[in-house]
C-alpha cells in the first residue's frame, strides 16, 4: 500500500463527514468558526482513532490472516463502499435540529461516532502494513477535518441547491481501492 492509496481511502472515508457537514452547514446558514471547528475536530479525531482500533484488533490475528488478508481488505472495503452507495441513493433531507444549539459536544459526539464506524473496519486493511498505520491515521484524520470544513462552507453558501450526494462518490472510491488491493495481491 502506498501513500496515494491511503489518501484515496481517507477521501472515501471522509465522504460521510463531508455529507453531514453540508447538512449542518445548511442548518447553520452563517459561518461560525467555533461550531465548524468543533465538528471538524470531532469528525477528524474519530475518523483517525477508529482505524487505529481496527488495526490493533486485526493485529492480534495477523498470523492467521496473512494468506487471505487481501480478500478481507477487498471484502471490507467493498461492503463499506456498497453501504455508502446505498445510503447515498436515499433522498437527501437535511435534518436541522430544533435544539437551541445543534453544535454542542453532546449533539456532535454521537454523530462523529456514527460517521466513523466505517473507518473502524478499514483499520483491518492496514494490518499487513504496520509501518504505515500512524501515517494512515494522520492522513485519514486530516482529510476528514479538511472535508468537514469544506462541507460546512458548501452547506452554508449553497444551501439546499446542492443536490449531489457525495456518499455515492465515496462508495465508488472505497470499492475501487478494494479491487486495487485484491489485484495487487493476486497478480503482482
């Protein structure tokens, strides 16, 4: 696995954060750095920590997985990508919370966990590449932070006129990376 693949995985995983950030931006309608930073930080933190947890869990079973780790990576990325495609095909309905402040830690914490569950399974992909895990979680977390900021900006500026569901793109990206890993291990 190379840095470009990690960046592409990071982009694919960040699509959930991006989509939620657009929805929250639509609700916010005016840029607020504190709200945006709080959400971006939480999303990036959990997007980085979940692959680390998945990696540590998968590392326990590395000896049993060596002969079929590429199939596991292909399957996990394919399943995660397919899930993102299915979710992306659902109608977009920005749910603007009616709470006084939908950007509190209490509201954003469960949202950050929910958007990063896919990243937990992705951590297993890095088990055959232990030297890359710290680079990978840094890249994945950083990309999620950047995409959260960009998503908020898009949501704020374009509001409900933005109709492209980015989860579909993220799903295709993750499926493509899974196919690439499988081809590399089977044929190269």
